[in-house]
C-alpha cells in the first residue's frame, strides 16, 4: 500500500507504564525522526536519531536506530495521560519526508 | 520562533465545488508541503514545493492543484470536492536539516 493508507496501530496502557513503539522504514536514510500528533493539532518533532547513534535520549523518551534492519523504536518511560497522541516515525529523503503508518497511543489515567 | 498558519480552520463545501486552502509560514523555509490525513490514518503527501513558483506532485496529487506564488505561502485547491474527501489537510515547512513544522490543519467536510 502507499504511505499513510494503513490504519494506525492502536496501543492502550495505564499511566505509569512504559511503552515501546516500533517503526520499519523503506528508504535509505541517515536520520530517523519521531513526531507526536495530539488530537486536533499538527505533528511535532519530539526526537531525532542519526545513523551514527544507536540510542538517543530526551527526558522520558528514548529512540534507537538499527540501520542494518532499517528499523527504529521509540520508548516512553513512566507514561502520563498527556502522552496520549499519535506517534509517527519519519525518514527524510531528498526533499521529501516519508512518514510511517503511525501508532495511536492512549494512556489511561 | 516561527509559526505556520492555515486558513480556514474548518471548510464546508458542496460536492463538485472548487475549494482553496491557504497556508502561511514565517520561518523563511524554502520547502513547503501539503498532506492529507483521513480519520484514523497516516499522512499522505499531495504536493510539495522546494522554492517559490516550484511545484512537485506527491502520492495523492490527482484532484488537487497547488500554487506557490510567494516563499511564505502555499495554497492547495481541491478542484472538484467529492463526498469521500472529508479529511484534515496539513501544511508543513521544512528546515535545512529536514525537520518539518506543521500547521494546525484545515478540516474539510463535503456535504
């Protein structure tokens, strides 16, 4: 299927739990971006990891990148209800940015 | 900091109508994008533009036109609104290192 045609994967967890979301990308890239989209808003970049980094941390966020398997993961520790959002991975390529299918994360208080 | 503004926030049209969505950015970014997002799905690229007066088709360009008359603005036209075009249209611009900044979206409903 084309980019963005698949339904979002859905995850529902309790506040305080840790969660990991995975992403496989199709095009060669030297950087993977993770975006978060809250309800009624546009996506916003939350963390970026480069091919020379195996892991990147930012607060409660942790991103990993495995270029050999063309996959990346985003982990959130100690989730809060405010982490409820859709999460996308994205890979820039030339002038385009290719977005993954996305995960709808619901964190219940 | 900069901002991306999209107008209108809500757009209600009639089937067959030509509808125009507008986007303005004050980041001074060269490249701008239009995406469509259907409910419960991801982002699909409609058009993008790498500089003023440039237009590049994305994966979903059929049924749409775009215009980039100024660096700061990028318009999208739905040439003939269809019943199945209820969606959110997101505009974005891009930094030199590839980070995209998005606007809040225009929600289109076709009656």
